C-alpha cells in the first residue's frame, strides 16, 4: 500500500481519532478524515495545532511518523512508533554484532551511490561530472580518504553553474529548501528503519551520543540528490523560501517514482526495500545494498 503524506500548515486544527480515522477539525467542522492505516507521514507546521492522546496513539499503532515543525518551518521533532516487528530483538542483534569490515563495505557502497547520484545532477558535458565519476571509482572500504567530502566540494561548486552557491545547514533561501527536504526524507527513513525492527540510533558511520537518528543519517546520503534536484527546480521557478508551494513540492518527493533493484515504484515504498536490503547485508546474506535511484 502507498502511504499518504499529510501536511497541516495553513490553519490551526484539532486532531482526534474516530473509528480509527484521523479526524482533522477546525472549530465544529471536520475538514478532513483519513484512515490511520493509510498515513505514512503527518507533517504539522502550525503552532496552534492540538492533538488528542488517542490520535497520537492511533498514528503510532498504524506505523505513521509524526513530524513537528518549529518557528522556521523546519522539522524539529519526530514521533515514531516503537517497533512491533516480530524479530525486533534479532534485528537489533544484527545491528550490534555486524563486523567492522561489513560496516565499512556498506559505507563504501553508500558513498559511491551518493557521488554517482550527484554526478547525475550535473550537465552531461560538464568536466565536474566526469570528475565525480572518477572519484566514485576511487572510494575504498570505509572511505578512509574521505572521498565523500572531496566530491561534495566539486558537486556544490558546479550544482548551480550560473551562480555561486554555498551549502549552509543553517542558511535561508535555497538552503532552507534543501534543509526542509532532507528533514522530511530523514523522518521517512527513520520510519522505515523502525518498521524493519531496527534502531535508528545505531549507525554505520554516523556516531553521536546526542543523535537518535544516526542510521537514518547514514542511509540518507545517497538519496540527498533527489532533494537537491527538486529544490533546484523550485529555485529556478522563483521559489526561494519555505512557503506553501515549496512544502507541497518537497513533500511530493515521497511519492516520486524511483528505481529500486530494477523495479519502479514510489520512494516511500522503496525506502522499506532499501532498509530491508541493509538488514540482509548486516546478516551476511547479501553484499549489495539496494539504493533507490531517480528514474
């Protein structure tokens, strides 16, 4: 089933549940009703939105992720269900017991996939594109030479060929479009990780005691160019801030058709296949992680 992504931002609302349907009310009027089981991600970006406990519990029971946005309209918190996967203990064991060589080989694949995806975002005739492809070939197990960072410098210097662009995680304008898209994708990945019985804090490369989503931050790397492409198109159309048009376009990324191991389908579905392939790699059942790619 293709899960829905719902956003609440234009007006305040009260969220409750009735007969396992998420009810969106404004005053005495019900303006929306959705089966909880059909919801994949709920994004709330209005400060006066309120919730019933039943609504939050039903969303969690239906494996939905609730994303809460702050004053700058960027996501600041995610409510995820506790995994009810039948083999959750074994999946956690797989994460904890995976050998360092396996982790390094997976990270190599993620970095290579990211750089190749970045190259695809550049003009086919641009020298930088060939440079990125060469860099992708040079990545070794664990990326000890930090080829990822070398590629990032080449990529961002050529991403907007007619302008000077500086990637800034705290920046506004085009940077805010990128930040919003990354945050939504990160939340969707965290949801897929939990649904697979894994813990999003147990990362492969990213390790930070204050980061509850290290594994999501690992897996998002080769998918960032999907956000980059959408944000760049919005910018070229004159959208320079996180407004309603930008949020709708970036949220639609989760429904975008991608290629996953030779099969086309929505990104939201492909994320679950992606995480499942990670599990097989961690258990030594496969050596290849199935990274979704733009069609």
